[in-house]
C-alpha cells in the first residue's frame, strides 16, 4: 500500500469521482499527488485558488482497488473502515472476493509511441511503428515485441508528457527514441525491458517520490542500464519549484537510500532547495494534439 490513506481522504476522493471538485489545500497529500502523477487527477487554477478535478474516474477506481483498498470498491472500503469494529472478518473477505476489481486486470501490456518511424519485430515479422499524431499503440503481446538495439526506450512517468511527446522532441535530439508508459502501475513494462538489451531512460518528476519510483521499480531490476533523466537546467528549475511536493514527501523519503550514485547530486539539490519540479514543465508547446 502506497502512502497513508484514511476514510477522510477516501470520502474526498469519492466526491471527485462523483464529479465534484476539492480545494487543493484540503486534499494535498501523497495520495492525491500520486494520483495526479498517474494522470487520474488534475489541478485547475482559478485565479489564486486551485482545485483538484477527476480526469479518469474508471482508471482511478481500478488503481485505488489495486493499491489502497484491497480489491474493494471505494464505497465498500469506506463503509468497512467506518464501522470496522463491528464488521466480521468474514464480511471483509466476502466483499473483497465479490469485487470485480479484485480479480480483473484492465489490460495486459503498456502504451508506446514515437514521432519518427521505428522498424520493429512483432511475432517474428517486420512491424513498422509509426502512430498517427494524437494516437499511440497499446502493446499487449510484449513478449513477442522487439526493437533495434540502437533505439533508446524513454519511460514517461506522467500521462501529459506521454501525450505530448512531440513537444519534448528538443530534449532527445539525435536519438532514436521509443516512448513508453506504465499502465496503471503494471509490472509489464519492466518485464519487457528485462527481455531486451536497449538503454532505458526514466523521465519522471524531479522530486523524492519520482526518484523512489525509478530506484524501486527500474534501477533495482535493470541496474546501470537504466538511468534517470536529469536535464542540464534542472537546478535552475528546482530553485523555483514546488515546495508543497517536497513538504508532503519529506517524512516518507527523508532517509531514502539512493543506490544509484548518478542520482545523488539530484537528491542533494532537492533537499538543498526543499522543492520538487514536475516533469510537465518540460513540455515546450502543446500543438493541439
């Protein structure tokens, strides 16, 4: 289970799922920031005020069931937690067992995209990757999917960055790049990366949680073949970054072991400025995709 989750936060999330909005200041926590990172929530500005709004209700429900509510719907989880002392163990098991979310994987695989054609191999047959603008490919049979060894795989942690890959082309000039994204925290992407020899670059948020995701889910499995993308101007951006990200994450990650030596300077900068920086800031332009 990721982060602290309680009934109060669950009720606020339920309000968002039902189409309502929540003031940013009343729901800013590791859970909401994680949901924002995964592309389920968005922060909307109204002058000086900011609110959360739901972008993907169904995806959010599946994610919560897989990571926070032990397979139960949010409504059932709230009910059980509210009267936890009165609920028999058998009822908890029954609710979990009856939940469709507990046993259903939404999809096997992960989405991928590119802005220049890539000659790949799929089921031992030539396969040209060339998605039209505004589309991507969802690769289900990834076990039978291979790309040329000189193609660099770039993992986009946030949904908006994955959507606007052309607006970040300037970051990867001179490289043959295949963009990928984890789908609902699936392990399938990492499983595929372990099957291929290609270099992997993880492009995530420049905060403690972003570093932790890379270390625990990619570096631990791929070793030095995986690297965290650190732009040349990251220190300048951190100086004017988001202090809320740092404050919310500090207690959880303050003693995080940074196993990858290449990341230690970045972590030191994050602590120095006591701020984080979201990767969406590197989207240069959104060309109406």
